[in-house]
């Protein structure tokens, strides 16, 4: 049974870092556990920030989870009587997870998917957009902007640049920001280069060669 109906479905919980996605995932799964539904939780093993075999929120709520290195590993680990499947940090799964989630819902399971909708550049974080499109419900959480206190929809990376979309880290590397105070990485890089060049007095244009007086 899903939401009182005899078929499955997909629920997405998305938003930036610190917006309570894992808290909300754990809350929904705990209610299912209280109702004696069989629950299984999966997460990509790339996310080893706090614990390999647990989903952990920034406020330290925890639930046991199976770490997977690939979306192909999910279906073989699914138990017969599982009614509810939870996924955390879903943005770090490969694209194959979209089909897996859809097939679980088509089999009658309730699938709760938590993940970042945007990366640190403020761009859609695949495979979340495809799962959001297929889902029955999508909840977009906001955190609190660390600059002005408004609702925060973006994850600001604070230092360092690897050029990779996959960068696992927490409060020492990221903070929540609103649209107005979010500075995408490219802009940070440019402003760093401009500041460096002005300190080093690197000319932005090459000086024109000295004009020699014509010799008679
Ligand atoms: P997510 O999974 O979305 O990253 P979590 O569920 O792990 O979020 O953590 C949410 C918790 O993070 C909040 O309840 C709060 O205790 C903490 N937190 C830290 N920084 C912020 C912030 N800027 N805005 C809101 N909550 C924050
Ligand atoms: Mg989380």
C-alpha cells in the first residue's frame, strides 16, 4: 500500500545542503518503521562523510543504510518483503538509478529519494532532474542563507577548486546561500584572478611598444 493506495510511487525531497533533506527522509522512514512496514535504505558509497553504513543528518539523526558503488547493485539487494525504499545523496548515483527507482515504484514500492537538486555551480545535478520529473511528489526544502538569513536554495563552496561536480564535503567546505548571495565557482575564480592581478600589478593589456622617434 502506498499512501493508502494499492500501488507504489516516487517522493523526492530536494534542496541545497543543510536544508534538512536527510532529516526529512529519516522522519518519513521512521514513521514507516513504526507502522511495521519493511524499509530498506541505500546510499552511494562515494558519500562516506560520517558513516559508511548509515544515513546521517547534520543534526546527527541516523538510520542504517546499504552503501552501493553502482545503481546495478540495488535490485539484487532488495528483500522480498520490502515495501519502502529510501535513497539519500541520490545526486551521487549514476544515471542508471532513474530506471531502478521507476521500476521499484512500478512494482508497488514507495520510493523516497533525497538529494541535491543543484550542484555548487548552481546547475541541475543529474540524475535528480529526471527523478523529479517522474515523481508523484517533489518537496523543495530551503536552508537559511549564511549571509542574510533569507531562504537558501543554493550550496556555496567556500574554498578550493577541483573542477569536479562530485565533491563530498560538509560545513567546512560549503554553506547555504540564497540566490542573491550565491557566487558560482566561475565568478569566484574570476574575482580571485582579478584581485591577484591587481596586487601583482599584472597589466590587463600589453603596453603599446614605445614609439621610436624617426631617425633622419
Ligand atoms: P541536508 O541533508 O539537506 O544537507 P540535514 O538534514 O543533514 O540537511 O541537516 C539539516 C540541519 O542542518 C538543520 O536541522 C540544522 O541543524 C543544520 N544546519 C546547519 N547549517 C544550516 C543552515 N544554514 N540552514 C539550515 N540548517 C542548517
Ligand atoms: Mg543530507
